[in-house]
C-alpha cells in the first residue's frame, strides 16, 4: 500500500510539476509577446514622430523661402515703381506667380506648424499682405492716403525683423537653437 501511495503521490507531483512548468512557460511566452508588441508600438510612434518632424522642417523651409522670395519680388516692384512709376506686365506676372506660390505655402504651413510658430507666421503673413496690397494700389489704384513708394520701402525694410523672428521661431520649434556657448557659423 505504501508503494501504491508513493506512486500516486509521485505521479501527482509529476503532473503538478508539468502543469506548473507549462503555466510558467505560457506566462513567459505571453510576457515576451507583450514586450515585443510594446516595442513595436514604441518603434512605430518614434518613426511617426520622426516623419512628422521631417515634414514640419521641410514645410518650414518652403515657407521661409516663399516669404523671402515674395519679399524680394515686392522689393523689385518697389524699384520699378521708383524708376518708372508703374509695373511692366512681366513684373506683374512674376509678382502674381510669386504671390500665388506664397499663399499656397502659407496654407500648408498652417496645417503643420506648431502653435508657437503660427503666431510668427501670422505676423509675417499680415505684413506681406499689407505690402502686397500697397504695391497693387500703387500700380493700379485707387490709392489710400499715405500710399507712396517711400511708404512701400519703409514697410519692406520693416519686414526683415519679422523674417528673422520667423526663422528663429522655426529653429526653436525644431530644437535647432544653438546654446549660448556656441558660436554661429
């Protein structure tokens, strides 16, 4: 009887051991699968954040370039008006193309820019719109009191600090600011 009891107990211990081992293996496997899934989600989140940062950086570069090119086109109009009093058709067409490209880029920037950058984008946009309106009034009328080529020149000159602030806000948003100890190259 003792042998039979020992055999039953031994079998029960073996069976429990197998069940415990199987349960432990399942838990280890489940934890490993959870870890793999968590890492996969983290990798996807990092890849998405990296892609969005790259897209934002590209949009910032395009907007900054479009704003500066538009500023240059408006300055060219100012020089033509100072020299000839009006714009030639080729200059008008160039201004229209530059303006349309700027407006499209402004719209894209509004979708991707951070809230901090949007305020500076708005100031640059407002200044460019006022300058563009002044150029159009000086070229084709009707003019408002105070509209002159000198006023146009003043507004174009006053735009530079806004363009610099735009660049700095974009660089800050992209975490590209230099520390105080670094020198600009």
